[in-house]
C-alpha cells in the first residue's frame, strides 16, 4: 500500500513538472501572428545589434557583433534623421586582444554639469567580463577612457548607468562554461542577480533570480526595472539612498523579456522579447536550427508601475531573427537582434 502511494505521488509529481515545463517552453504555441506598427525596413542586414539605446536627437547607439566566443565587436550609431548607420571611430583604443569581444549591453550617462556624455558597454572576453568606458566626443567618435572589471562579474547581461562610473548590472549566469550555462537555464536555477558598481567595486543588491536580462531605470531615478528572462516576468525595485534595491512589484508577461529601453518623456518601457521559449533556448547550443521569433512590447507606465501592455511588433523569425532590444524615437520603432538585422519601423499609431 505504501509503495503504491509512493509511486502515485512520484507519478503525480512527475506529471506536474512535465506540464510545468511544457508551458514554460511554450510547446503549445503554434502560431505567431505578424504585427507591425507601420512600414518596416532594414537598417542593417548582418552583424547583429544586440542592444540599442536612444541618446537624444534621433541618434541610436548600437552594440554590434555579439557572439559566444567572439574576439571583437563594434559600436555603431544610427541617425534616424538621415537613416545613416556608421561604425564609431575610437580614439585612444587600447592595444589589447579581445577588446570589445562579445559586445553586449550598452548604456550612457550625461554629466549634468559639464554636459559630457559617457558610454558604457559590456563585453565578454574569454577570461573575464569587462565594462568598457568611453566619452562621446562627437556623433562619429568615441574616446576610450578605462576598463572596469570585478571578481563578481561572471557572465553579465546588461547595465544601466546612474552616475559617472556607477551602474547596476545584471548577472545572467553564474558559469562561464557553455554547457553549464545551458544547465542553469534548463534546470531553472536561481543563480542570477543584480549588482551595483560604485565606481570602485561591485556588490550584490538582488539575488536568487532566474537569468535576469535587461535592466533600466525610471526617469525620476526611483525605480529600477529588471527583465527576469527565465520566468517571463518584469520586476520593479524601489531604489533607496544607499543604492540598495527593494522589490515593489512583478508582472508576468508570458514571453521571455530581453533588453529594456525607457522613453524619457513618458516613462514607458519598450522591451524586445522572445515569444517561444523552446526556440530561443536552442540559441545557446543550436542543436535544432530553429528560426527565432521576434516580439516588441510597450509597457505603459503610471507612477513607475505597469498600467497596460501593448504589442508593437511580432514576427515568426522569417523577417526578424531573435529581437533583443527596441527603442522608440522620432516616431519610429528601432528593433535590434542578437546576430542578424537592425530594423526601423514607422509608427503610424501609438495609443495614449
């Protein structure tokens, strides 16, 4: 009798987890409907645009060339006023192997006193993660300033600057080994977190997260937003005067949320995402060669909380492969991808 009960309990538990993983992996999703806010066109058709940010005046900064094991990358810019894409010239570039290797998240901070703009980009050299710091000296040129590394930087994902050489940064994986990273993902291990770098060293301010991805901050600097990729949730944290974070709310989005961009005028969030989990999880090892769908959501915000979610763009991967970042500027939606295109869409209608 006891053995039968035990087997039934084990069978029930196994069935529960089967259903849980089936739903998490989106095995039941068969159709991705095509959604566009207006006519769309490619601004780039190769090399990727893993993260995109609007720095003002219709200028979009782009981190291009992200790839596991990549030895180099590029920082590009798109001028929405002219549709021109250029590769930024870098002055004072260090003579160092793997400079800008596996370039990933990108953020900026403008000094309110001097008006100088500083650009921070996360990179993945083979031995350690680094944050490269530049001053933007013109619309075509960056000046290298310094490299930031820290023992707590394992495999990081994205960052948001909150002062000169001060930023929050997401720890995506604990491991730097590809197969262990995949195990962390598939076993849904809570090994991720958020770190705060104070200009000298990093400390953890949030722990026990499942692959935190994008991160950004509200225009008033009071709320930090984190995309918890593996749980399909957007998390909101209040920020205190010691730069610690305290969880305030969470919203389930039913899609794997990637990078977050904040509209400085409205506070709304534009988040690129991956609507079919089992396809994008294959991107780490690429066993099956799936086409990776794309999606962009607009999170309408009120008092730094989500009031409504609007789908701005959707594609099954035949037109846009694995969207990772999106920003809205000059009446246009700019969408970046892991390794492939950069797309610009006219936004014919934006709901209030």
